């Protein structure tokens, strides 16, 4: 008898559970009705209101996920965006509002929508237009301002500022007319003290990224938007170029003029074509020539010279057009003269001898 009473006592709970199950319909992840394991549950039947049919969707555990309305309760694609109307709200797992906005009469999000952190603070405010949306403001989780869109100013459009949680300016962006036509997008990054530490500008042809230190340009990286070449330049504190690397992408083959300045102040310049040395190769300290030669398809050709900085002696080496070594000789420091470009060479009398030297060492 006691067992029967216990079973009868549990019957109302079972009936309530069955009724609750009948009040929802299972949805898959794309919000289509399903007979399988539900990813969401739609409150059913829909309730008619003055402005449409109310939609309430829960997660399988019963926590509220979404609220809005639909225009046609018998639509095949019942929950498709095109059928949604009016105000809508998404919810975080803890019950806090995640997103609230409004659908127009075609099911498009329109006007202002607000995203929220799960602590209830606003996260992002967007203005929706038919062609897309603009972020008007954004906030850090603690409620401090993270970003604000600014009105156009002169030729600068799409202006915005970004902030750190302590309120310091992190970056500014804007769009301006490019020098060769079209538009250029510009981004300036700041350190916490307000100094510019990076600048990025991109137009239809190239993107240029610059790194600054203590107000001085220390590196510039340029690459074309088609992804065919890149150019990296590095500068010292005086603004002098100390390294230049130009490469063909995507394999980073050296191409064009390459520059490297050693710690001792020697400036080395070489030229490449599709990964092979091709053209002049030289070393200079200030205006003083230390070496020069020429390459053709990675082979040394023609007349080369090298200066011994300790003794002032000049070594001259000759190659034929195929890169074959022809010979070398040395010019003592007391005999060295210089041409109009400052390059060392032998006196006129010795140059006549040089032209008649046979191959050899």
C-alpha cells in the first residue's frame, strides 16, 4: 500500500514534466526543427502579439538564449532572418543580455544594436545600415571606453580612436586621399606616454609599416598588395639607412638593391636579380671606396678592386665575361690615384701595363 501511494504521489511530477516537454520543440544548431538531440528548444506553440508572433528559444538545459518575433508562423523557414521582426535579444549563459537590437520589415538588423559583456556592462554599440554596420563605441569589460568613432575632419574620413583600460590612447585610424589617387588607410599606434611607436598606411598598391623609437624611424617594411615583392629598411638613431633587403615573394628571393652597414660603419651595397647576384657590388666607408666588383648571374665579371685599410694597398682582380679568373696585381699605397668618383686606380703609365698583362696570378 505504501509503495502504491509513493507511485501515485510521483504521478503529478511526471505529468508536469511531460507537459513541459510538449511546450517546446527541438531545434538543431541552425534552428531547424529536428527529431534528434536538440541544440536548442523553441517555446511552442508561438504566442501571437499585436506586432507579430513571439519567439522564445532556450538552450537544452532550459536557460534562455533568444527572444524576438516572426511575421509568418507558418513559414517553412520559420526562424530564418527574413521572417524575423521587431526587437530581439540574445542572452549569455548566466542570463545577462548579450545582444539587443531590432529587425526591420525584411528581417534585416537595423538601427542601433548593443553587445554586452556577461557582467552586464556594454561591450559594443553598432549602427546598422542596409550596406553594413559601423561600430560607434566599444568598451572594456570594466566599462571603460575602448573605442570611439569620430566624425569626418577635412579630407580624413572613417576616423576612430582606441584606448587602453587606463584611458591612454592606444591607436588612431583614418582614411585619406592617397598620393597617386584612390584612398589610403592609416593607423597610428601610441605607447602609454602618448608617443607614436608605429605607423601603417595601405593604399590600393602597397602597404607601408613603420616602427619608431623615441620619435625616430627605426624600420620600414613595404610590400605590394599583390604579394609579389617586399622591401625592409632599417635606420640608425640619426635616420641613416643601415640595412635594406628587397625580396620577391612568396619565396623571399633577393631582388634589386641590397644595403648593409656594419657596426664599423662600412656600407655594403649589392644587387640581385631573381635570387642571383647581378650588377655592382661595393663597400665604402663614408666617401672612401674599399671594394667594388660586378656580377652577372651570380658570376664575378670584369675588373674588381679591394683596398687594404691598414696599408692602403689596392688589389685588382680581373674576370672575363663568363666569370673565369684572368689575373690580379697590386698597387702600392704610394702609387694609388683616384678617379673623379674617388675610386682607386693605378697611375696612367701602369694602366697601360695593366691592359697588356697576360692571364695569371
